[in-house]
């Protein structure tokens, strides 16, 4: 079954939560579910506030898909703990922080055209904790996670999900907030709203999935892709080999640990980027994490920062993976979805 048919079936379960069967939460006509391009529709209610109206999903299908995706992530060729070395791709498209933006995921998937380009890889990051909500006001960014899990099952060697600081905070239950709102709690409330009969199972499945996704992706042409990089104060003790230890040490997920420092740092100076790149034996760095209302930004000559959660500027970069990259190629790699 191809991805369009899979997603069509995946989202066909009638809505039975918060409304009558066959109706949407937001009092709009249900959209056409026949293909991925019309799967998710974004409706604006207030400035900078969005809700998605959906047909509720069968939680058993969600759980089954996530469990299959976990196996696909574990079995991805080149995976060593939290490090993924891509050897067979000829091109990568890396998308900035999505934070629940299913519309931007759709655009990225359309751009990547993976079925027609089997040597192309799509890398996404920071899927959760967005501004889109269910009818009760809870966070529905878990839908993006569900969709990426489904895409991973369809394209196991072409779709990769990079660990971000929000995912790490969610699974370690370390508070992360915005405007004094606990984002972890809001995410959990969204799961309870969407999957009320299987809350614990779905939460555990998300946690298990996030525990196996890479924190660093390395290309043969000396490109490092990670959500961020350690700050200067953490870089001296940073050891990328610890990312490959299985099972990983729980302490590495908390402040002072290797994984934590990799996804939380904000020092984008050229000196820090070069020192980090030397540690991981690379020349070029692709990251997210730092908000960028232009979609992408070259904060120094070695690093591009991507952000895909703003309305008018969803950033990505496209780079070859099988040939040497020059400074000119790198500095022209950014684009908008």
C-alpha cells in the first residue's frame, strides 16, 4: 500500500469525540480524505492562533503505526545509538522546527517527492509543542508525530526524525513552558482528547519512539545535522562517542549530559561552530532550535539555522550527500517551503 492509500485509511475513522460521528470539531465540513494533499486543513480563528479540524483517528491504528515506526527507526541502516550515518542518500532535504505545523509537513513531503526520488532523504525535527489546538484547547501537535511515524513506515530509509529539545523535555518530564503554559501538560491533554480510550498506551509509544530517534545525522561529505550544538561551556567535555552508547545513560538526557547539551545549546558563533565541527569531524552544520522568522539564517559561514513553524516563512535546506560541498553550495542551500 502506498503512502497516500495508507494515510487515507489511517484518517478515515469517523469522529466520535467531541461531536457526532462524521462531523468535525470546528463546525466545518469534513475535508476530502482521499489523498495526502487534502488530508489536513488549517483554519485561522485568531491572529497567530490556529486549529486543525480532523476526522478522529482510530487509536489502535495509531498505536500499531508507532510501533512499526519504532522498529523502522531501530533498523535504519547506519544507526548507532543516537547517531545516524547516511551512506546511500544522494541528496537530503532538512526541514526546520515544525512545532505542530502539519501544513508545512505536507509541503515538505510534496517537495521531497520521495517515491520518485529513492535516493533523496527527508529529515524533520521538533515536531511537537505547537500553537494548533483541539476543540478543548489542548495541543494537537501529536498529529504531526503520528504522520511522521506513518511516513517512516512507508519510507523507512528516506524519512528521518531528529531529536529536539522539546521532545527531550516531554519524555524526561522536565518542565518547558511558553507564556507561563506548561507545554508538556498541554501535549498530554491533547493525547487524552484525541485518544481517550488508550491514553497510557499512546503516551508510552511516543516515549519509546522518541527514545530511538537520532540526535545527530552525519553525511559522508562532512555535513553534520543536529537540532543544535553545545554551548561553549559544555563543548569542552562534549564527547560524541557517548551518543553511540547503547543503552544510553539516563544522565545524558538531563542538564550536563551529552544529549541534553546537544539539543539545548544556543551559541552560534563561528568559533563555537568550528570547534564543534572539529569534534564530530565535519565541515558544515545544519541545525534548528533558534527561532528564525525568515525561515532560515546563516549565523556564520559554517552553519545554517532552520525554522519551519512561522506562517509566512517555513525554512528548509537542500544539500547533496554524495559529493563535496563548497562554501558557495552551502550558502545557497536554504529555501522556503
